[in-house]
C-alpha cells in the first residue's frame, strides 16, 4: 500500500477526495495531528525543515497563523506525501468505543467510509506513536551519560 492511497484510491476508479472536491481544509486549522518518525523522515527527505513541535512527548504538525504549516491557499502543499494521520482522516480512533469512527468535526464525513484495513492501520499508527513518545520521555528522564 502506498502512502498516498490509504484514504481513497480504489482499483481503477479515480477517487476524488471530498476535501479536494469542495476545497475544504477545516481539519488543517489548529491541527493537533501527530507525526510518526516515519512521517517526519519522509517530510525531511522532501526538503522541509522545522515543521513539527513536541507536545506531551508527541511530535505534532506545527501551526502557523492558526493553520497547518503546509496549508497554502487552502491546499496541502505536501499532499502526495502527507502524514499517515492526514491520509486516514476523517477516520479517527474513539477511545470510549474502542473502534475507528468518522470524526464529527469533518463537514464531509458522510461522503467517506471506513475502508477495509483502515482501522488496523490506524491502531498500528497509534501504537507506533505511543512507543515513540515513551522512548522520547524515557530519553529526557535518563539522558545518556558522557
């Protein structure tokens, strides 16, 4: 599975995201999107620097003037290699129901559906980011000795 198709390219049918179709970028404002080390590596390899911040041990996309650092003129400037969480959105994990759901915040959520494998992909991504967070926290509590 390529990173650019987890949220919608199906077979030979060209999928157009409702976000693009209706030029919606609501989820890109005041974003709290977490980033895995893999997300960061890919974005860095594309030449971008200083795009994340540390929040409670998690790496998160930076906001500039209230919007994601990569949102320009209402469009994602890194759409082809955007973070996995952005690719999966509006599918989110509901901790109370312990399952994947559509985020009520998304105005176009009814135009999406949870696809086979997305819940598992989301669960793995959350587990990975939690492990990376724990590693960062442990490293800050017990810095290497010189």
